[in-house]
């Protein structure tokens, strides 16, 4: 296996979470205060291996983007995603992990 294939891990869990919340790459870029780019979010979703700092940056932006869509009651129940919840190559990743926010995901797509 060559080095390029070792750094590509396939579609990541963050992709499914973003789809279920109706989030696009731009939504994360827009809320991030850390100069997150569309290309970085795209790489995160597609499984291109990111550094720990970049995984954490993407996770923070995801949490803020979702947080802005929640009401006060939902915010009290919200579990903040961390990098190991989102990326299969992160230390501590569990394939058996169940999304604790599944009950908060809107059934209708967000506008």
C-alpha cells in the first residue's frame, strides 16, 4: 500500500452527522473563528487524514453550527462531539459508538 492510500480513510462519521443535521461545508466555515476553509472540511468528510489539531478545529466548528440550531431546552441535552466521535483514525475511536444527539436531530431539513 502506498503512502497516499494510507492517508485516505474513506467517508468519515462526521459526514453522516452533518447530513443528518442538514449542514453543508459552508455552515462550518461560516461559524468557525479559527480560519477553517471549505477544503479542510471537505477533506475531513472524505477521510483524508488530518492532524489532531485540525480534527479538533473541525469538531469545534461542527458543535457551534449545531448549537446555533438548538433551542434552550435542547442545548441542555446536547452532547458536544469530540474528534474521536467523528474520525475513524482518531485515537479512542469506537465503531460501536451511538450518537447521543440522535433524539435532537431535526426530522425536517433545516433551512
